[in-house]
C-alpha cells in the first residue's frame, strides 16, 4: 500500500476538504459513490469519523451542502447521512441485539494472508489507514462470513478495533445485514463480477469466492424485540440554572457546546477524554488529536481524563448540575455507575442530552429503512433545513 490516508483533526481543515468535495465531487456522488477506486476515495466525503464524534453535526453538513446545491441533486447524499441516524435509532430501540453480539464474539485473530487479493488488500488498508470504502466493507464481511466461514461477530469486533469511524450501530447492524440476520432470510453475497466492476477492474477474484450460500440462521428473531420508545425526557435549557451548570463534552459529541451557546449563557465546560485502549494506535492517536484540538479551540475548556478529576473539577467550579452527551447503545463513557454514584453523593445532578436531530428521527427507526426514508423530508423540515 503506497499511499496512507490521513484524516485531518483540525475543524478548519476538515471543513476546507468538505467544501472542496461539495464543489468538485458531490454532483456525481449518486453515480460514483459505490466505486472503490483506491486509497484516495475522492468520490465520497470521508466525513464519517467526524459525524461519528459529531465534530461536525448532521445539520451543519446538510446546511452547507444545500447552500450550494438543490435538494433533489443531494437526495442520495442526504439519504446516506440518514442511514447512520437510522442505524443508531434502530439499535437504541432494539438494545438486546447489541448485548447478544457482545456475548458472542470470541477472537479478533486477523486473517492477513488468505490468497484472495482484494480481501488481503482491504485488510492491509484497514490496518494502515483505519478506513475502508463502504462497499468494500460489505464485500469484506461477505467473504469473511461465507467464503472464510468465520463468525460474523468476530468480523464486527475486528472492525470495531480498527475503523477510525467505528459506530456500534452501523457496524454491528451492517454485519448482521450481510449475514442475513438484519433483513431476516436475505443475506448479501459478494461476487467477483461485482467486485471487478466497482473496483474499476482493480480486482477480480473469479473462482475464489462463495457466491451462493444460505443466510445465517438464528434460533430467535431479535428484530421483533423492540422498545416502545427510548427512555428519554427532553431537556429544556431555559429552565436550567446556568450559573452553576457544567457541560462535559466527550468524543460522542465534540460540538455539544454549540447547542448551549445558542442560549447566550455562561457555563463551565470541560472535555472528558478516555483513552480507548482496546482500539488500534491509529484510532487512539486520531481521537486524542481531535480532543486536544477541541480544547485548544474552545475558551476555558479543560481536558480531564478520569472520574476523580471530573468530580474535583465540578466541585471546584461549585457546579450543581452537569450536562452530558446522550450515550447511545455501545457508546457508554459517562453513563457509569461509579461516576454517577460519586456525583449523587456530592449533590451534583446530571442530565444526558439527546440532540433534536436524534429526538425527531429515532422514533421512526423501529422497522426497516424504507419506511424511515419516507420521513426524511419531514425530518429536514423539523431541523429547519428546508
């Protein structure tokens, strides 16, 4: 692999790159988005690491794109942003799916040399860059499950450690979809012809793949075990006492301060950074750079790295209420019994804030994406983007 992908960590550079994508490439996004042309991946936005951590919000991205292009021309691009939202909402309403997955994986042994050139290339690309094109992820999962006969859970775990844009929902449910568990009885099979076409003839694993295989079977259909609603009560900031309020930013939402700033109030803020020691060095270095840059760019924002220091910060600031980013399934950082007990023992209340984007969208994610897709226009209106 000659060229290593570098994801910038400064917001001005990220926005510069996205503006260039909007100006030069987004017009052909719907035609070229499924092609894996190689390491530069100029035909896709490469925003997923930032959306995952909300360094850029969905609203900000769509608003910028709509300032230069019509809604109709952005249809497929906007759908792809909502796919990530849909996956997160679906998993939030089907929490048992994730706990079953976590109990099932056994090993993350990396298959470095299978003899399947495209698969081995993608393995190396992931290890060296932390990224794979979405279509390559589908092919990779299919080969892992149906050609190499490895458990899908182990593949999802492997991705979780090395993907720089890893999202518990889209990753877990994407692997389930390939296996034939997400859309029950319908699996995804990679074929040599499809890989040849959409890699622009870079690879052609003819005769090497299992192209006919039954879906993975499960003794129970977890898709039917769905919550009526997410247990969340909307936070009304105007009713909070901002004089003693603190915001704790995390890598789940690195721009939540923008929401509070709209209320033109003073509040204390810090960024809680926990090193993901189960992740690859590329992911860990990227996350730390992002967090350091955010603290540098925000005024009076401390970087805090453990629960005891977080409690000390809140007590020194004489805070009686902390606002945390809402933590969806698989993203838990501050929703920790030890921390929450310490706060309660010191008479410090806490609130987990779910952004309006998610509050509006998640209730429609109980079933498949196509019923959800019908709500996209209304959701754009609710978010004041139309």
